[in-house]
């Protein structure tokens, strides 16, 4: 009888730890959803729905950041090369027709742009704003 009571007590403690962990996770997810303005249908939404909404909003924000970065890079290029044909540039790379040659050329272009791209990105670092976590 003592063993059964001890086992039940251990089980209850384990359950309490799991419930506390789940509550903490729900609070963090709710805070992140609020910070990113990710709506999952209200406070009664399931944890899964909130995480899905959070993922969707984060993906949307990443896409917005990509678009903003590309626009800023084109603006910088335009400031250096007056009269540049931005619509032509926006069509993408100009590469050889041969697939192997195209891949090699693309790698060279990306390698050449790596360090200058990092340098240009730091110019705009101050403009990156993330909501404070847990605010």
C-alpha cells in the first residue's frame, strides 16, 4: 500500500512538472504572438494554432525583410550608377546558357558579393527592429 501511495505521489509530481512546463510554454508562445502581432483567433486558441500563427507571421516578416533589403540594395546601386536600368536588373542574373557554366559564374558572382554585401548590410543594421521578447 505504501508503494502504491509513493508511486501515485511521484506520478503527481511528474504531472505537476509537465503542467508547469506546458503553462510556461503557452505563456512564451502567447508573448511571442503578441510581440509579432500574430493572431491565432484569440486567447482560447490551442497551442498548436498559436505556434502555426507565429510561424506564419515570422515567415511573413522574413519575406518583408528580404524585399526591403533588395529594394535598399537597388537604391544603393542606383546612387552609384545613374541611369542604371533597374527593370532589367530586377529580371535577375545574366548567365551563360550552359548549366555548368551558369553555376560556375553564379558562384563567382556570389563570392565576389559576399564581403561587400555584409558591409552594406551593416549600414542598415540600425533599421532592423524586433519587438522585445516578453514585453
